[in-house]
């Protein structure tokens, strides 16, 4: 066998081994991807069932819910200032400001 033929056979064997190694690693990766997809599909199916149960429970709760809005308006109309802090003119001006009357003579 000549060295030229031996080198070609060696190169062909190397390429064949390299290709077989890639095929093997690709098949392992494919198995891992399929397992991950199956797991994700199973989890999404479980999540869907759980979401449906939660939605049913929420609709049941909302059907029993009543909204009541009440407003109580309480107006207190009394003088704020008394003759304690202000003199007579100050009390007169404050009460006039409260009622909107101009106390100027």
C-alpha cells in the first residue's frame, strides 16, 4: 500500500468518524429537546387546567358580589373664630369673609 492511498484512507476514516460523532451528538441533543418539549407541554397542560379552575372560582365569586356605593354629605355651618383669638374687628372680618359680605364701610 502506497503512502498516498494510506493517507487518503486515513482521511476518509477520520471524516467518517467525525461525521458519526456529530450524528451521535445530534441524536442525543434531539432526545433532550424532545424530552424538554414533552415536559413543557405537560406543564402547560397542568397550567391550563389550573387556570380554568381559578377562572371558574373567580366567576363564582363575582356572581355573588354586590357593589354598594353610598355618599353621606355633612355640611357644618358655624363660625370658625370666636372672640378668644381675635378682637371685635378681626371676628367681624373673619365672619364677613366666611359669608362673602364686604364689611368695609
